[in-house]
C-alpha cells in the first residue's frame, strides 16, 4: 500500500489534542528545559534519571543515496548516549537545496551545513519532521527567511514551546555549541495536512503525514523515483526507539505499511545508520515486543517500571540506550489506560524510571 493510502486516525489526534496538557513535547520539556532535579548536563527533553549525560564525541558522515540526494548521519562515540544525536538529509536542486531536519544543537547544524557547502547552492527550504528538540534547535543556523515546512500538528506543538531556554552545556561541550549560542524557536512558515510535494529540478520530494506514530504530526520525506524514504524518528536503527510522545499501536501500522510499499528501498532513520526494510523490520519487532510484553504485564497489574525491568530485550539489549525501555513502557501504559496525550506524562515516566533503576541495581 502506498504511504498516502494509509488509514489516517484523525480522531485519535484530535482527542489527544483536546486532552493534552499545555507544554512542549519531546518528553514534555521545551528545548533546553532540564528537569530541576537533574544535573546540568541533562539534555533537553530528557526523562529525569534516564539520561544523565550527553555525547561529547559525535562522528559524522555525508552519504550519497542517489544523484543529488544525501544523508548526513551523526553517531555518538561507543559507550556514549545517542540522546539528541540525530540525522539530517539534503536534496540538491539546480539553484537551491532542501534541508531535512535541523539537528539537536547549533554545532550539529553547522557541521551539516559545512558538509554540504561544496555543492555550492544556498538552502531555500527546511523541512522539520517533528517537534522534538533534537530535530528543531539547529534551525537558527539556516539563512534568515528560509521557508520552514512542517505538518500542521508539529507546528501547533512548537507554538506551545514559546521561548526555549539555552542549555548550559552548549557553553562547555563543543560537540553541541559555543559560548555565544542562544537557543531560539524558529516556527514553520508553511504547513500541510496530508501531503505536499516540492521539486528540486527533476527530483520530486513528497512530505507525507502517515497519521500518528512517533508523534502526532510526523512527516515522512519520500523521493518516489529514487525510492528513498527519510523516516526521521519513526525509524531508529541500532539505537533504542524513544516512545516519549508516540502512539505505539499506530506506529506499528505505519511501519508495516512502509514494509509493504514497493516504492521504498533506502531508509534514513532519525537516529542510527542508513538502512532499508530489513533494519526497519528489526526495529518494528522491538515495538511489537514492547506491546506484547507490556500488555501481558499491564493486564496482570504489574507496574510499568517492573514490566520494563523484567522484559528480556534479547538482541535489543545491545542497542544504544537500552534503558529507554522504562520511559517507553510508561508511555505505553498511558496508551493502554486511555489517558494518553500529545506530550509525555512526566510523573508516570519518573515513577517508572525510578522503579526500573532500583530493580536493575539489585
Ligand atoms: Zn523524536
């Protein structure tokens, strides 16, 4: 089934919007807002107690996927957290370029912009895949007045963030920022609802809303002729998916539809290396494992933190940031309970994570 034909679950989005507590997504924190109890090094949007450090050594690669189509991937050094270390994309047209996502720190965006500078074209457009800080805060580094595109729900979530704080670690961690960097929110100037297409020479680029998945307003960036799909955080390869504001039942359906789509071969995930359907299928099985075991424990009255601690992750235990199973389970429990909102339930996440950490320490 082509991506456009996926069933859209607007009722879910609308009811979630109505029930949403005001506040930004990405774990409930706006870009730069760190939980009060956590150390200064806690990254924006981090669940308290889960991510107590950020990467200091980030390796990058510019990879050509098709003529004039590139992925710019970022990866933390072994043993460091992948938190907020995200991927970019670039489509080069005859006169200008499209940027796909903006990165989680101003330095990430500067590294991306420097990597594609040899193509000799200015950026005329940036597409934001969703509102999580690791995909939007680098937007300040792109030319003033550039067109910024997002799905309408993503823009609505960004509006709620208002003025984000500047993370303290930008001053001390050159992998993220410089002492003079100031965090500012750049709002999308163009929104769409179901789908829109833009053209860079003869390359057609479709922005597609597949319905709720990793967030309520994710954009898939699809190049039909090149069979390239930038999935952003609907896909994580080699890195544990983060279900901070996701809808796992819908997320699974979106992935299954993409696996059946003959128009997709190359997949750029939001985090991790470029892959294809085999890698997406592997990640999908993580989501299915989460739901299967989560459902069993939820029905048995077991807490989310204990369910996470008792879950045998198998080979996913080797994926970066495997401890995300705790916030992932907490969010899934709100989906089962019918209390799910567009933003993460911070109290439930903190509780699950604390219990998970206690049980794992034993
Ligand atoms: Zn995300």
